[in-house]
C-alpha cells in the first residue's frame, strides 16, 4: 500500500482499530482497557508513557502494537551510562572517504520503545524531547527529519524504585497520556502460562493488520470527527479546574486540553461515532491529565494520587448536554 495520501472516512477507522486490538489481544492477555488507551495514543498521533513495575507486559505490548500496525520497531534500553548520541546517532569518521558520515541512532524508526526511560540521567532523557515534539533530531548542528509515523512508547518504573531519575515536567508533558497495567488477575496469569505452553517458544508473532500508510490515513481521518462547542469548552473547564484544585501545586497545561481533545476523538471513532460526547472526554481524563499535575508536597506524604484529583475535578465540573453544531468549519484543512 504505497498511496501515502490514501483517504479514509472516520467510519472506517473504528473497525480497523478493533481489528488491531484483537490481534494484540492474542498475545497480551487481558488489559483491554489499557490496550485501548495505548492504541488511542498512537491513533491520536502522540507518545505514550507506560508506568508500572517491571515484568507486567509493557515491552510485549509495544512490540505487539508495532507488529499489528506494520511499523518499523526499535527498542532502546535506557541505562545510567547511556549518552544522548546513543539515542540520536552520531558522526563517524569514514577512512575510505576521508570524511565524517552520520550513523543514525535507534530514534530513526516508526515506533521506538524507550525502555525504563527514568533510569537514565536528564541529559539523555532530553535527547528524546526534540524528537518527540519536533519529529526531528539535531546532531552537530545538522537537523535530520524523522519519518512519519513516529511514536515513542516509553516505559517507566515507579519513582520509589531504586536507581530512577524523576522525569522533568517538560518531558512528562510531551506524553499524550500515561497508562498503567497493574498485576493480572489469577485467571489471566494462568492464561499467559497456558498460551506460552501452547506456543512452545518464547516469542509470539502477530501478522500486520495495517501498514504505516494506512495508519497515517486513520490518523488523518480523525480530523473529521466533530467536537461541538460545549464539549470543547467542557474540555477547557476540566483542564483549568486542575489548576485551581487545593491539592495541586501546578495544574495541567494547555497541552492537557489538547490531549483530551485528540484522545476523545479516538474514543468517539472506536465507539462508531463521528462526533465527541462528554462521556468520551471523561473516559480519557485521568490518563491524559494525571501525569501533568504536580501535587503539593504534603499531598505526597498523604499518598494522594493525581488520578484522585482528576476524579474530583470530573465530579465537580458540570458536563454539557447539547446537540448543537460546532462554530468552527469541520471541513478538510480546519
């Protein structure tokens, strides 16, 4: 499928997305809600932070999505001695030509798994920032564009875990959403073992459901999903309310509002609609906003979770009940 500009309607995206989820679900047992959020982040064109204890299927999830979406995949293990050049690439001297040539780093891919991103110092973490935000990297004053689509799935261990560096707020803000898997139920864990025995080998392969060009078409089709004015204002009100909450030191930035908008469009399409309703916004509020909130120090001591703050904000902010049309032009290019 080489037609880069292949057009697709919003109605076609939902069934394709469900097929991708079915394929990934053959390998990653249970966790349907978390998997839907990861896919929503990719379809919305963003990057996803998977924060959880080691061994809960984060790496397997990233590899499975890469296979199902037909994307080029690289995995980069972040360690305390990792250098920025290990992420972006560097210039090497070529003896045959007598000149320096650029050797691209693992960031030059479609889907990069940045494993244990908070085990590396801030200088190396920041090497990913430009790539994530600008879709380009600069090495020795030369800028290189990254191929589309480009997505980072980063895994992070909980901050209390030994040998971790907290991610700076600016970097956390670059992630469209944060997803946590949690421990599986007993039946799900047994299913993991059963499937491993049936496979008779460690690796599980998934046949591609779509390819990179189709994924880009799916992402473009989301621009046709209508967001009515009262729903848009509801999104802004939710984000603004996180800044006023008494437990919060720093609330979600306008990037939080944008994340809510983009993710709620995906939820609408996956539910078979080409318009967003307040329920779509509510379902993605915690994953989109919680990691953008900095709590007051005394809240940390009381073990208050930012997701709890988002829950209180949702309860306190009245949702609209309107079927009006949006004031902006919903046609192509707007």
